[in-house]
C-alpha cells in the first residue's frame, strides 16, 4: 500500500506533496490484537520508572 502525505492549509487546500510512504505486508498472517488499553505514559518522570506525586 502506498500513502501520499500532503501539506494542507486550515481551509483544507492541498498546498504541496510532502512524501510518499510504502507500507509492506507483515510476515504474520494474524492481525494485531484489538485492545482498549492506552499506551504507557512516556513523560520523563515515568520513563525513569518513578511514581507520580
């Protein structure tokens, strides 16, 4: 699959093509598992493994 990325104004007008990204098929036949879990916090405090205050 090929995805074309464009720069768009606030009005929705395409101003310029930016890049093209090619996505290849993965090696597994199974789709990624569906989940409602949010990704872990990536703030500097939690990347160190410290508890929140």
